[in-house]
C-alpha cells in the first residue's frame, strides 16, 4: 500500500505545534531520509507516536519521566479498538518499542538529556502460540472461492499466493502486476527493514494468478484490486485492495469452508512455514523464505513440526502403564 510523503510527515503537525510534536516530525523525517524506512512503516510509527502524544498530555520531550511512562502503559491497558477489543500484549510491546526507538533517536541524534530509552520496559509476554491449518482445512479453504467469477478468481489468487509464498499481509497488499515473473516463478519482495528477498510461486499459485489476470479488463498496475463496475483506467492506486479487505477475504472463505479457528493472513504464513518443515525443509531455508532477521523467530515452528519427537513419544511413552 502506498502513502504520500506529505500525509506521513504532516499528520502530526496538522494538529500539534508543541516541542514534542515537532520532535516527532523530525524523527519521522529521519526514519524516511536517513534510515530508508518504507512509507508503511513511517505511517505506523507516526500513528503510534501520535497516540503517545495524546495520551501523555505533555508538550516537551524533557517532560517524559517515569510517571508519564506509567500513564502511557495504563492507557495501553485501557485502549480498545473500534470493535471494542483490547490490545494484545505483543501489540502493546510494539508500541513501547516504537517509543523506545523515538527516545533513542532524541538521545543519539539530537543529543538531548532525556528519560533513558532502556528504562521503558516491556510487558511480560506468554510464549507465542502458532495457529496453523491442517492439510484438510487448507484444501477446503483453497476450494472455497468460486473461480467462475472475477471476484472468485482474485480471491483464489490471494489465498494461493499467501500459501505458496508465506508473505506478510502488507507485502502481498503492495504487490504490482510487474512484480510477477511467471517464467522463473519468483517474486522479489521488500519486507521489514527494507530487506529484499525472493519468494516462490507453486504451480497452483501461478495458475490462479494467470487466470485472475487474464480475466481483468483494465490495465491498473496494483495486482489485487477492488472489483467495481465500469472501472476507469485512471488513478489506479486508489483501486488497490487494502490490508483490511484482504483480511476479510481470508475470513470470508474460512467461514465458508467451515473453519472455526478464525484464521488470518498470518495463519496462512504459519501454515506455509509448518508445511515446509513437516516435509523436511531445513530451518535456515525457511527463515530465509519468511524474511526473519533472527533464526530464533523461525524456531517457534519447530515444536509443531518435529516428526522425530512424535516418533520418540510413540516408541517410548506409556510402555509400562
């Protein structure tokens, strides 16, 4: 998904002129110009720092102290999304990580004597639970779209691309037509921290994507677009399917397929990884395909994919009961 620079940079200054708001503006500009962060990342950081600005009620970075941090943590505990759901612990911790990064910028780049970033402690997290689909559930999900309609062809292409590549939701949403290389069956994806990796298309994904693209009547560059009648061939970016719409596609067909675990696009990413590991892929290759920075992140899948442990359990457990 694409955003204009003016939107990202001015979202703060439209409503605030305090020293803290201006420092946030400078940080966002630093992220974009010096660190090369994507517009999606800078928009996310802008939104979260704006939330801190509003919740803290302070006007200057020098006023950030232990009490302000406690107040912000309390705000995160009370926060509800538009559906009335509280924030997950991982989401709260991500927001604290954003705040720490901002404080570190103020210390290192602007040389301010402010509250130490490392004193902003995160909440304790339970071990991550990996939600995956079993093979029969995945089959039902992939068979749910009606590929006789353009919408069904698009949605099948989305599901097949998720399962074939293990892409993140934001990565899939930002794909363009010219990103597709059906000759090599590869896609170059720019992931977190701007790192580029290559992902691979299965036979089923290639077939679904070609079927979808051949059925489209316009020349818009975004790969996955909204289906509307009499679509004009201008301003193609505004027709790009949003991340929320893609989430709804997954949920819609999961419901149709009778899958009650409420899978998300990230569930398909998990299912991609576990499918590879269960079939003998090594952990480092899966790490590379997922675009994980650290191997430890990929290791969350091993407890559900180690067939050797299952065989040991079967061989030695309960023999004298």
